[in-house]
C-alpha cells in the first residue's frame, strides 16, 4: 500500500476532522490560524491527514460552500459528531474514491424532520398521524391534495397512521419502493440495502420498485429491496422499544446488540469476533450508552476498551496473571 493511502491513527483522525469542521464553519480567527499552522507543522502525519481531507473536499464539489457552512452551523451537536464520524472513517480506511457525496449527511441534514445520533424525536403530522424517528434518521414530508407521502431518507421511523377525511392515500417512500398504509401502526428501517417493515396493526401494501406488489398483515415482518422480497417473518415488538428509550435483548448475540447500540452513540463501537456470539438478555436505557457498556462488563466475560469516548472496542475479559 502506498504510504499516502495508509490508514491514519484515530487520535489524528479526530484532530484533523475537528479542524475541517472549524474551516467549514467559517473563517478562522488569528489565534485559530496560528494553532492550526502549529498543528500541521508538529507531525508529518498531521499534514498527511489534512491533505487527505482536502482531497475529500474535492469529491464534494457539488455541495456549495455556503450550503455546507450553513448546514454545519445549524446542525445539533450530535449531528455534527455524526458528520465527523463519517469523515473520520474515510481517513482511517484510506483513499477517497469510495465515499460518494450521497453518503454524507447533506440531504438528511436539510430534511424536513430529522434526529441526531442518540436522539429520538416524536411528531404529530397535520393529518393527525403520529411519527417517531429513531436515532440518526431523516424524512421529508410531502402532503398534497392527492396523497400523503413521507420519504424516509435515512434511519428508521415508527408511524401510527390517522384516517384522513379527504381519503388521501398515506405512503412511506424508501429507496427500495413504497409502503401504503391501510389504517396501520408499523415501523420501517433502512437496513441491508433495503427496507425492513414490521407491521403491528392494520394492513400494508408493499410496492418494490422492480418486483411484484404484495400485502402484509398485522403481526408480520418483511424485508424488501428494489428488486426482491424477503421471507415473511413475525413482527418483533422489541424492535420498536427505542420509541420508549429502551433497547431490549432476548438472547441476542452480543455483536448484533452492539451494532444496535452503536446507532445511539457517536463515534465507533466495535465488537471483537471472539465475543460476538455471546448471548445477552436484558432491558437497557438508550439515554446512557456508557452505562450500558459498563453493565456489559458486569454481566458478560468482556472488557470495554476505550481509546477515546468515540473509539470503543468490546473484547474478551483479560485473564489475571
């Protein structure tokens, strides 16, 4: 591997991403300019990290500078941290070509309704439908005289649909296709390159973009992509425990549990493959993910290793000498 494309240390990633946030936030003042110059000169790796970020900015040329600055300025702190996490992932892996503009949160940040990492939001829409957004989720609301349309741009939603006096259809649109509600309570999660739908009441019509239309009955779950439909399973009430600020595990493999928990905290949360299959049962508060990680050490033979709060690995418990 060319040294210029080699991974960069996580600590330097955080520093470089912080300086990029300051640059995109507006002009640096004199003191900030001095400190930035000192940081670049202090270590060749600092300069290499900054050069890579400058190459990244070249891939974002279609995003106007004033738009980028306004988005960053108006973002909640948690959303800024999510942006920093994406930039940091690029630096750690190396190279810039794989990161398309669509993977950065400009579209989501400009969405009608959104939640930051670790946030859960609840809304009552103009028709009386109740919409909840899980962590790091975004939707556009497009209600017209002919239909009620909700575009899920990222993440996960829970929708309790209301009857509409004008009898307009209520449609949730995702990259995979459309879901038409027929007096329902259901969740939609963008996962595994498609959309997973859990239906808790009523009936739904699933319309993949390039696959046959099908229906879902109360108590059923189904994943679908633009071109195919997965098998029908049972809707999981625990899958929407996030709406009450909880993460429920019933003999859930630790790797899967940590992947879910990672959605609710900034930074990187990794699971060592050696402990990924350990079964976990319990109800955990999403409001304090650090407390959850501490509890894991008390209930499972694991240790939590924190390089920083934003870079955490859960691995096997160290044996005493």
